[in-house]
């Protein structure tokens, strides 16, 4: 299950567009329900105030629920469960134009605004909400999408939609809805009918809505997880026996397989290998019918929490122990305290006997956990003068022998014979060769060497290596998530002081002091200073770090510092720099991923063959002053401006988050992306390019080298083409494809490494299957389509049987096109293809000119609206930067000062509005 977050939502507005009564008891039509069990549910949700009745004390269970009512009800249940906050005025105001454009009633605007803000709905969804001023009835799958998007923030999305696929009519559920239907089905929020059909396109009635609200309320209010402690855990890497003692005192035994049980770290979406579960881990878990579903480690126990130092013993003398430190990757000698205690397999043992065991087990690895203590004693400084020094001594040594040992870290390179990686929490890099018969895994899945190499070289990848006594790897496991518990980290502070005994950080009027010594052994700490020549972090000794601070401090330069801690809350890293931006540009600042995008749902991005979920920011390419030192990642936009959070869309005329979303969400586009993400997997920079695309041709401007494709999911995407893309055939050329006759043709696009269209293949030629039969200025549409200067009248088919392509009007409605043709203030040019009965089966619509009262211009969506004398409001698609001159009003003030003024509109050859005068 996904991490639980606060769902910010506005307070409950007017309960609906209906006149309602606020009590449940005694609905006089309570017996008029679709099924008998609905009565109790209706009374329950009414008592909770989630769904009310009408003023005449009826409930009308069979009535359909509208889209506006549905989002308002979702709004209500999330508020009722205490997981919502009100949108602030600024957040809600930015959606005002959308509310007006889509005629959203005032009572629903807060809920709809929230839905847009949190990606519960899209503007595409909003187009279904209203027809004019009339609210439309919602379908079951559209309501499921709203609720599913809200629940997917908290619960996992199964891309295979295994539960939803059990519905007999699952194939009728749309591709963008089925995974969200699956979330609700797994949570028990929705069910099938008596024939186990989901009926996705049926309208949802008030009784069915009552069930969804009731179940959603129960899940959000009471949760789905049980908490407890792992008391037994054993397995062979694929199957496990797990015993969990619940907080209520009940011991539960489970048999689990890694393939079917998900393990997560804390409240994050970080997916872990099941083998990383340990006895003593505090967990929350879900199970059904005795079978585990998910486990979340709430408070895990690790060796680094139990001991000051961990690693492999290489020597044990009478006065010191030599160990390869897990924290630093370095070999160090630790003096033994005179009262040091020794343990072998948790049993007390004398030092001499342990030395014998080490000798007798020289063919094995001795893994140790060591507790230390520091003592202030007399000593000599670097000049030989007497002084007080702090010495560290081992007080307890716990040893276990292993046939093999495991090492983990971050992959540097990998080839067919070896892997090179930087050890965890260390600057040391080691190379390990593969033993004969070495096995390879990505998490718990066995893979080939080539598959492993592909992941190893895709970005920031973590490795766990099992090494035999010859020093060769017998098992390699790669993961996109660290095998070690994530470090805690401080913020970035100005350093007040740094010495051999500790570091002091300025924190407002107070200072944060971290001492080195017994609490934080220097031998466990790696120090880093910023190397301005390489723009990266350089590891150094404490003495060098002190010199770095003193030198800059003497020159009145501020030094900034950041402290990191291991899972045992002990310092393991200290960073120093005179530039705050170092933390946003250094190699350790971000993880990188380079791969094909698998999905984008809301703000959650996943890559192909990856289990890690990344989160998009709400805005990229944020302009900044290039001369300022900022502590986030920076780059340049397409105009050469210095920006925060750079996003580059290769192969697109525009680099924007909107374009990235379109390509990532579209089933017709294969998108390849290179990202950098911070420690919370929030994406800080993106460079993306299409590698394949399929869809129907909307337009192709050869001169501008821009081709617009409409994919099967209805997204219109603009691609940049080569000057003369090939077609792979002599039957047609790129110039042919640029003619209007090819509009609507099914195309397959091929791209180069820069995302530029190099080849256009026409798989279904609209020109050959039925070219333009008639065209001209449309004169009337009421009794069929008639062109000026032509006496013929062409009959209309139904909207669903007419292939409409509207390039000027922002509409998918044939009725709106007919209204434009009939309107005296609008001149419509049309190209039509006729069937054998002279009925219009396809129509391409362009506006030549129009006039009316100016209403609104949206620069973000490139839409402009007017009101004609006939009372029609028409919204037109504009060019990227239309000329707007209305009574001398500045372009950015027209929505305030020019509303109602009469304007004339002119359009270019592509049908896009290019100038407005008045």
C-alpha cells in the first residue's frame, strides 16, 4: 500500500445541486430500491451526511448521479474522514476560467477545482460534466476513475489489474480506467452485479453511489492494515515462513512467496525484497483469507542500530582488533578496552578462545558487531606537546562466522566478467570478478547477465554482492533502491566551527553541536569537501576538512555544512562547501534513471521493468536569475534562459510538462526519458524524447516541420519532423502526406536519437479509402449540409457515425459545428467525404472568419471565446502567439478590460485563430 498522505481538499460545499434534507430516518420511498440490501447502506450514508435525500423526504435510489454530484460526494467523504484540507484562495482561483468554460455550477466548483489540483480528474474529464447548462449523468467507470485516483494515492496500483480482470466484462472497461477499477475492487469498494459484470458504461444510480461512499468511508476511516512484530522468519529466497505477533497479542503464521507478497519500507512506496524482512521488525500488514498481501516495515532492526561499528574481522591481537568497516569500506585497527567482552554466536567467549576459533575457521568470514567507548587521556599533539586526547576502545565484540560475505554499494560499471561499485557509505571503489556459475538477480527475479548489465548501466543502481573465499562473486543482486536503510540527513546550515572534537552548525539564534568521539566515532565518518575544479564532492580526512573550514573562515567566506546519519543515528557523512548549490549539482545529490517510460498516473511516473515510483513536480523550467546561487538543480530552457528544474522535450516544438504528460500518458507514444530524482524519488530534471508513435494524422506543416498526430486515446500531439522525412515507399512522399487528402490516415512514426521524425509510414490511407467528395464554404446545416454555390444537400449521419475533425473550433461535438454553420457571424469552410448515399461520413472543419463580443482569452491553453449576436458562445484554437488588438487594451489585460467589446477574428490556412481586432 502506498504512503498515506494528507489529501488536501476544500471543505464541503453545498451538498449538491438538489434541494436536500439532512436526515436519514423515514425516507418514504426507502422500499423502492434496486436491491433489498441497499436500504441499510442508504440509511448509513445518510446518517453520516455523505448522501442526503430530497426536500420531500424521498431518496430516489434509482435516480442517476451526475458528474458534478459524484465529485462533490467524493469531496465529502474525504473531508468526513478527516484527511482533507481546504484549498487556499490562490489555488482555487487559478481554475476559475475552467469553471466558466465548462459551465460548472457554483456549488460544485470547489470540489472540481480540488479534483483538478490533485489529478483526480482532468480537463478532458470535465468536458463530460455539462452540456450547456445541463448536468450529465456519470458512468460507473468514470466515477470509479475519480475514486480510484483518490485511493491510488494511498494504495498500490496493480498494472496487471488482476482483480478487475475477474469481471466478466472487464474487456469493456477502458484502458485508462481498468487499473483504477482494480484498486477499488481490491479494497472492496466496488463489486460486480449478479452476473459478475462491472457494466462500465452504465450510468451510476444513487443506491450504487451510496455503496461506494459507505465502503470508501470505512476504508479511509478504519484502514486496512494490522500492526505487529515479526517473531519468526525463515526462507530459501523464494518461499518463506513468517510469524507475526499482532499488537493485539495474536500470533499469525503465514507461508509467503516473494512473487506474491509486496514488502515496503516505512510509509514510502519503496519496494523491498522480501528476504530483507528480519525478526524484530515492527510491521503493518494486510492479509486476506489467511494469505499475506502486503507488509510494510514500520521500524526495522539492523546491525548498525545495535553496534557502533560493523564489518569483517581480519585480525585479532591481544590489544586490538582489525576490521573492514562497513560504514567506510576502510580497514582500521581498534584498540581493545581492558574489560572488553567477546561473544561468538551470542554466547560469551574468552578472547584467547575467540582467537582460536578465528584460526580454526580461517576458511570462513568472521562478521562482527563492535560497541565502542571513548576515553579522554593524556597524549601528544602533532607537535609532540602534551595534551588531552580522546581515544576510542572496543568494549564488546560480537562475532558470527559465514561461508560467504555480502557487500553492497552503488554500481559504477559492469561488464561480462566483473562489477565495480562504491561501497555503501564509503568513498572506496572495489572491483569484484564473477565466479563460475555466478547467479544474477534484479531484486528477487533471476535474470540473464545481459539483462543485469542493462539495468546496471541505466543510472543510479544499487548492488549486493555475495563473495566466496576466493574473493569472487557467486551471486549479484541489483536494485533501484538501496539495500541499506536510508540515512537521515540534516538541512544545509552555515558552519560556525569545525575541529577535531566536533562540528557546530548555525540554526537561527541557536547552534547545533555534534561531537565526535564515542557517540560518533571519527573512524565511522567520511568527510567531503567541494572540489570547484570538478564540481563534485571530494572525500578527505578530518584534518583536511578542518583546514578547509579554517582557510575559508579566515578569508571571511561562509562555509555551509550538511550532516548525514546512518540507521543507528550515528554520523557517517559530513559535507562542506562554500556554495549552497553544491548539494544540487554534486554526483551524490540525485539518483539517475534512463529508460522507457511505462506509465504516468497523476504525478506518479514509472519506468519499464522498474518497481520504483517517481513523483513529478507541479512545475518545471522555472525562470531564475542565473547569477544567483540556488540550492536546487538548474539548467537552460529552449530559449537559453537559466531555469530551475529543467525539462527538455526533444522532438517537440515545446518543452513543457503538458507535452511530457501527453506523451507519457498516451498509449500511442513510446517515450524515453532521462531523469534525476532526489532522495524522495521526486524528479528534479527531465530530458525526454519519443522513440515511436502511432495514430491518425491531424495536420502536417511541411514548412514548419510540425506533424500533429491523434493517438487512439484521443490525445493530439505535435512532433518535429526532419526537413524531408522518408516514407519507405514510392507510393507516396512526405509532400503527399502534407496534403489535406491524407488527413485522418493511420501513421506510424520513426524517430532518430534526438526525437526527430525521420520516417512516416502510412498504414491506412484516408486519401485512398475515400478522398474529399465536396468542399467549400458551408451555407446551412439545419436540413443537411449545403455549400455556397452548390444546390446539392448532403445528409447528416449520427454524431457517433461521423468522423469529425475540427481545427478551428475547440469542440468534438457535431452539433456545435452545425450551430457555427448556421450562425451569421461565423464563416465555416468544410471538406467532406460522402458515403454511397451522399451522407457526410467525415468532415474537416475550418473557420475562415468570425465576429462577436469578446469573452475570454486563455494564454495557457491557447483558447479564445466570443459571443455572437445569435447567442452562441464559440471557443477557438489560436496560434502560439495570436495578435490581439482590442481598443488598444494590452494583451495581458483583455480579460479585465475588453470583455463585451465587438471583435473580428481572422484565421490562418490551418484554421487557427491568428488575429483579433476590435
